[in-house]
C-alpha cells in the first residue's frame, strides 16, 4: 500500500533528478546517531544521519553532510545491531534515516533498516529524490529496491526554499511528499492530510558547551535561537542534556 500526502503544487526542479551513485556495499559512512528523539518523525525514534549528498538543495538544514568524505565509517551489520539495541533500550518505536542522502548508501542502510524491522521497530526514510524516480531506479537497482522495501514512511523530494511548507511536519517545502509505504503510519498520514502538524527542534548542549541541533527550523529562527548559546557541533558527545523547543512554525499555530 502507498498513501501519499503532498500539498499538490507542481514545482519544476532539476534537483534530485540524477540517479544516485552506488555506495560502497561493505561500509556505511555516517555522521551522527541518536537513540531517541521526538523531532525526527512520529513518536520517539532513533535517528541516523548519513554522510554524503549529491542533491545539495540550497538552504539545506545540514549542508555539512554534503561532502562524501568525513564522518565515521562502520561495518553496517555491526553498527545496525548496536543501534537497534540502543533504540530499544531507550524505548524508541523506530528509526529515521536522513542526512545526507540515504539512497546514496541504499544497500548498507537497507541492512540497518532491516535490523530495526527485525527488532520490531519501524523505519522512516528521507530522500531528496522523488518517489517516482526511486521506484523507476529500483527496477534495475537492487539496493534502492531493498531500502524502499524496508521503509514504512518516506519523505521524498528536494527541498525548495522558495516554496516553504508551514502546514506539514518533518518536511520543508510544498513539493515534498509524506508517504506511508506500509500500514504502520497510514493513520498518521491521513491525520496530517486533514489537520496538518507541528515541527519540533531539539537542542542538545554538552558539558563543554558545544551544541547539537536536530529537527527543522528556518535559518532565521535557528540563528536567533542559538545566538550566544554556544559553539555548534555536528556530532555532540556523550553526557548531553536535551531540551525540546518550539520552532517559529509551531509557535505560530
């Protein structure tokens, strides 16, 4: 089954139209993992930010993750088992895969997704590519087909900063879609279609003062929020205290 939620505005863009390159099937290059967050999809979820994105949408919330180098390189099977165990211990209901562009490492992320599925959890995946393109490529790309098959909730399409979406959660522009690929989140997608939703922004401040941010906010809201708060770090370390804050989009509701 597929239930798609889109604002229905057809916006021309060449972003995300090129087929993603096949990633290294032996290693996963990732930037950050959280065992529990309420800012990256429905409910309490783990989240994995992968390193590398060739789509490179202007105004992207995570441009530091565009570069194909950097981050941490891991055996996907080993890290998947560890992450799933941490997520379960934290009480998470699933994992969200984002970045970066998950479908540039579709094969290795499929291993991660399947590990969470095997542990009884759900999978949400973000992509700067359209669902139609992903399905087309999946006909000849087993890695893309495998990650799609392991995804319950898909947010697809490039971010177009000139067309902001202030009604729906998790995504940033009106061209993007929220799709229930299985029945797991079909009710949530229908509810968003009827009444919209709200975004959350989490700020995690480490004892050394560095700041980690996840969720979604406009550049202006983020700048105002973090002014004089501390040095921002892409991957905060351990011993972090977490605060869930309302973005300007949620405050306006």
